[in-house]
C-alpha cells in the first residue's frame, strides 16, 4: 500500500522530498554512481537502501511500528 507524505532523503546530503498520494517521488541527486536513500515517516521504521543514480523504478518498504506519542519530541 503506498504511503503518502513519507520523507525520502539522500543519506549524508541535503536533498529530500515527500512522496505523493501514490507513494511516488522524484529526487535530484548529486553526480555519483550510487547514493543511499533513507525513507521515513512517523509510525513506520525508517529504511535505507543503496541505489544506482538514474534507477527509474525503486520500491522502498516501510514496516509499521508502534509509536508512543509522549515519546515524540
């Protein structure tokens, strides 16, 4: 199931975007052969994945995680 509003960011960089209603995103990254992307959203475990720059289809899976709201800062 697509997740709307998840943040996808380049690890160690400044580029980041939010996913759309269909869970899609487009990210401009620095010139490199490979980057590591990190996807995160409250209520889900963050995930990281190394990808080749220019890869057009990518599936990042976020697993649900219980969140205790008094722990959010």
